[in-house]
C-alpha cells in the first residue's frame, strides 16, 4: 500500500505525452490537472488500505465482503496499469540496461 501511495505522489511530477502532438509535457500544473482528472481517483482508492479499515470497523456482513472484493479488483487494475507502464519503459529504455 505504501508503494502505491508513493506512486500516486510521483505521478503528479511525471511528464506526460500530449496526445495531439506527441511531445512530452513538463508543466507541473498541466501534469497535475491531467492526473487528477484521470487516473488519480482510481489510484487513490486502490492505494488506501480500505480492506483493513473495513475489517476493523465491521463484523463482516455480506455487503462488506462484496466491498472488499471490489477494492481488490481496483488494485488489480492498478497493477495491470503499472505493468503496461513498465513495458513501455522497457521498450523505450531497455537498451540502457
């Protein structure tokens, strides 16, 4: 969970590619706005240890179990996104390793 939270913070400072021109954007305001309106909500929800919070606050009814499964599914999407980024980085910079 800590790793994912650190990744959330780093995404606010990581350059993005302009979809129209294909040029890297380094302006922090543009990067922050794009991330906040894009992947940030999913990243934040999947980073917070909600499963532990729900466990501590409830007696585990069926609705809580469904909620925990949903949260785990969000984490899977997050991991898949990170794998896609890692693949792209390896394609771009693999020759440097």
